[in-house]
C-alpha cells in the first residue's frame, strides 16, 4: 500500500517533471528568435547548448537546475531535441519534436523517466516568442528571448506547486 506521503511525493515529482519539460520546450522551439524572419525558426539552433536556472515553488523555495541539450534540425521548419536536466532532487531526460507551419509552432515532448508527455503551441511577434504549454497535470505560459548564442526562457504557472522555471543557456562552440 502506498502511503499518503509517498503518493504526494510522486504527484509533486510528476508536476515538477511536467513543468521542467515545459522549460525544455522553450529551449528547443524558440532557440533562434532573431532568425525567424530571415530563415526558419530553428536556424542556428542545431548543436549543443548548456546552462543553469532555477525552479521556484509556491512555498517560496527555489532549486537550482543544470541542463544540457542537443538539437538536430531535420529541415527548415522542424527540429528534434534531447534535453537532460538535473537538480539536487530530480533528473530527467526529454525527447521532443517541434514544427513550424505558417508562423504557428506546434510540438510534442516525452519525458523518459516518468513516461509523461505533452504538447505545445506558440507564435512569434516582434522578436519575442510566446507559447502555451500543455502536460498531463498543468497548463503554463512561456516567454523566450534570444540574443545571438544566449537565450533566456521563463515558464510561469499560476495554479501549481511550481510557479516559475527560469533558465539561461549558451550555445557551445
């Protein structure tokens, strides 16, 4: 029999993975905002990226993240991703695929450890990207700003134990 505490911990773990997966989406889909008009939305994203960030919880606590990502562009309007992130209490690995069609971004992700998945939709306007993330236990908003080989991603969720994920990454090489 699973105790109430173990069940609660598992539920929180699933929510953490879901929202961190949403952050992964932001890193993959919106990697090169400045290139959206000149080429494809994923221009310049292929390769390896690394960075740090924080997860902010509804009780005010924060936890530090370290992430690495590898992106492979399959054509001008689609890209695949492998993302691995860790904190002091979580490790996860995400496989994802994202596509641009007529200025609308869509995608699908799957987290391998807990075997959860979700979808994404988004738009690009004035060099800033906004999106809506969907998972099994959440709906969140994403804002991404990219400047050259540096990028910030902010994911916000008003109705969960995780309120914000903020990540800054830099392209390797």
